[in-house]
């Protein structure tokens, strides 16, 4: 399993546009084969810090995700957003358990 986790900090004037784009891509991505979790959310202390968390069954599922039409649309929409910083990492997970 793969986990993608990170943050995108946006300028306050771009937040609404970013959130709208993120909601659209979330809804479409959750229907993809191999997608276990896909969500954006706002940091509790900094509402302009938008976090992403994804879980994918495999590298192949993630690679296919980057080729779907709604990702191209998302990239176009996000090109209009003033992004202040972006840090996203991919983790390979060998197992999990409940806490």
C-alpha cells in the first residue's frame, strides 16, 4: 500500500478557488480503481494550509491516477491558484494495525 501525505499552502485570496478544485478532484478520484482514501482538509491553526492524505493499493493504481482526465483539469485549475509552498511525500507501507 502507498500513502501520500502533504500540504499545500495557498494565499488567502486563492483559498476558495483551491478548495473548489480540491473538492471536485476528491469526488472523482475516490471512484478510481485502487484508491482507498483521498481527501484534502484544512489545518486547524492555518486555514490556508490545505493538507492531503491518500491511500492507494499499488504504484500501478497511483500511476493510472495521474493519467485520468480529472487530474489534468485539477492541474489547470491549480495553475490559477497562488501556491506559497507545497510539500507532498509518498510512503510505502508494509502493514497497518488499529491503535
